[in-house]
C-alpha cells in the first residue's frame, strides 16, 4: 500500500473489481483463496463470513499505524468479495479474465451448497445466509425444476425448524406422509423426538431413509396417538388428512404446503373440521424457502370445550 494514497477515500469512489485487483493483487489472492475454500467446503456460512467479515469485540487488534493498515486492507478484501459475488448475479463472469473461473465455480457452489450439505442431503440454512446468497444464484427456475424432479418442493430454514420445535415442545409428535423425513431429521437435530411415517407409494421419486416407517397415516394416527401432527406438501385432495381431525389425541396440526389451493392439501377436510381453528401462519411461511415458490403454513388447533 503506497504511502500518501488514501485507500478509504478511493474505496468511497466505488472502484470496479478489475481496478481493485490491479492495485491490491495480494489481497485479491487472499479473497480468491477464501472463495475456493468456501467452494470445497460447500459452505454458505463460509461465504457469509467472507462477505460480512467484521472485527468482534474480543478480537485481538493491533494498535496504532499497523492496526489502521490491517483494518483498511480488511475493508479492501471485503469490498472485493462483494464485487466478485455481485458479478454472479449480473452474469458478468464471462468477461472477467482470471477471476472468471473462481466466480463461475462460486455460482455453482452457491446453488448446490446453500441448501444441501456435502453429501447432497437437505440442510436447514439460516435466513440471514439465504437472503445474502440466494440473489446470486443464476437461473433459479431451472434449479427449482431440478429439485422438484427429485421430489423436493420446499426447503426449511433453521428459524422455521426452531419455531416448530417450540410449538411441539415436549408433546408426542408424528410426521405423516414424511417422504424423505427431512423435517423429522431437522427436529431431531433440535432435540425434538418425532416419529415419521409414509406409505412409501412414491418410491419412484423419493429415497426413504431407515428412520421413516412404512405405515399409512390413518394407521399411524391410531398406533401413536400423537398430540402434534406435521405434514409437508400433502397431495391435493388426499384421503388421509381427514383422519387427523378425527383422532382424539391430536391438539395441533401443522401443514406446510402451497398457497395455491389446487396444489396441496385436502381442502374439503380442512373446511369440515369444526373442532379445530385454522390459522394461516404468515410469519412461519416466510421461513419456508425459497419465497418464489409461494408457500403457505396452516396451523390447526383443537378448540377448547
């Protein structure tokens, strides 16, 4: 960093990425390495760190001139990272010279690593990380189409899982038509025991894990006598949801589906359940991802006598 050059003032002039790379090649190499690490780890959290890296109150920070220089270079690296990831969203990757391969790989990593882990399993992602990274995923429609072909119609945020865990509390909980058991797995990770069942009639699309029991929803409701029942994306007009409202032990029923009535749920059964109130939980629906898919969360609660 040349003496007499006011880096902060220069940053205020919003230089482009190429100019920053030319002036600070060592800092760009560090940013590029950090991005490569995020790709290898398939970590959206790592990407979040790169983009919003800040000093913490407990960080050991050198004082005086050395400290000011390091803080300035940190701002340079942060700005480079932001500009690099922004180029994903504008498709400028095809013009970027040496940065292109890194940025292109980062685009793929964001798409594949944001919502799935290194083994390809769905994972709960924080809303903060999702909102930061999702805008830079190109061709969202194609991504969602591929996921739907795999039997995935939504992803669940960490905040959604925590909210449902609080709702369940210590009550007996059953997930019906559980599919690959994603929500049950997430809730178990949050310390909430849940029994997951599915009749496994969609074996041509879904790979059922061992912890999902093969059982019809009606039978499972009788066997397990749950207090809380959960179902994600129940088929439209299905014959089994009516049994939820007929089961005396059930106090709460949570449905994750589409806001388009024709797409999910036994709507006639919902309307014919006088013993239950129905809340359209808008705050919970905002925690189901991605927002473009038009999710709806319904919470049915048994009315007091």
